[in-house]
C-alpha cells in the first residue's frame, strides 16, 4: 500500500511539474514569458522542499526523484530567466537570485546526503534550508513584482491571482509536510519566519475567490476552477486546524491536485485573454 501511494505521489508531482514547465515554454514565446518562468521557479522549489521532508522520513527513491524533478524544473526556469535578453531585470538582480538558488541547491544536496548517511535529518541543517528557501522565494516574488511593473504587458488580475494562489498552496504544502514528517514537529516546523498555516489558508481563500470571478461561458475553465474549489474545501480544515491529527497523504495528494488545477486554470486564462 505504501509503495502504491508513493508511486501515485510521484506521478502527480511529475504531472504538475510537466504542466508548469510546458506553461513556461509556451509563455516564453509571449511577452509574459519572463513572469511565467519566475512563477515556475517559485513553485518548483517549494515542491522540491515538500518532497525532501517526505524523503527525510522515508528515504524512498521515488520521493528522491521528486526532489530532483523539482530542482531540475526550477533550474530550467532560472536558466531561462538568466538567459533572457529582454532587459526586464538587471544582470545584478538576476545574479542575486541565482546565487540564492545555488545556496539552496547546496543545502538540499547536503540534507539529502545527511539522510542517506545517517537515516535521519539534521534539524539545524534542515532549518537552514527552510529559511534559505523562504528568503530565496521572497526575493523571486519581489523580482516578479519588479518585472511586472517594468514590463510593457499587462497581466490579467485573474491570472495573477491564480499564480499567487499556486505559490501560496505550494508553500503551505511544504510547511505542512515539514510538520508531518519531522519527529520533533513542535521544534521544527519549517521556516520560523513563515506565516502560520491557518493564516496562509485564509489568504488562499481570498485568492481563490478572485480566481473564481468572471468564468463567463468557458465551460472548461469553469469546471477546472470548480474542481480546485472542491478539493480545497475537502482539505481546508486540515490547514486551518493544522495542530490536529490529519491524514497527511490525502492532504498532500489534494494539494498537488489543486496545484495541477491552478496550472490548467492559468493556461486557459492565458488562452482567453
């Protein structure tokens, strides 16, 4: 049963990362491609972090492959951003983010090796990685906003809300995974400077409401958003009441389903923009 669950998790994660990578590749052909790659960068790093927390508890090879897939997707997005000739961000800004990413990758490698050698994580080292991930993704968000302000293109408010909701969900999923898979969850709960999960869940509520507005006659878009909302309703209380005992596998699976649905939503919104 556990092997089957792990294979399902790996497959779902791979589908989400494929959707994100494909979205970035398509968007690179449009003026908004730069923003799409920065978005993919943030999501992929949080997915790698989520997978690491599960790997730290299981040492499972499939879960390790999820980490690698997440890092590779983030790396591809970062390389595209760094290789852009659009001039939306300065070389210094891109290089700063790249350095933060290099540090994160180094910490991820060290943490993986630590688990493989000893069979359990070094909480200090894991905490360093969690804080690095949060700082790096905050920087990516700031640069996203700079790029958005300096770009000559306007992005639909619903697309922006969907992207923000996806980042919020990925961040929540990783933080919840940290709590679930740490043997001392009261001591280590991911980055100590992150917003508590219940507050993040309420922020997600607001973002999802913005995404819902104005479905119009696009049946596929409406159905996709309704599916996201349904999945969120199923796991919302688990994020709000995160100190209660919940079925972590279900929460992780539904969270990934929400991310996949939001990726599809963004694609459909871009097609109808």
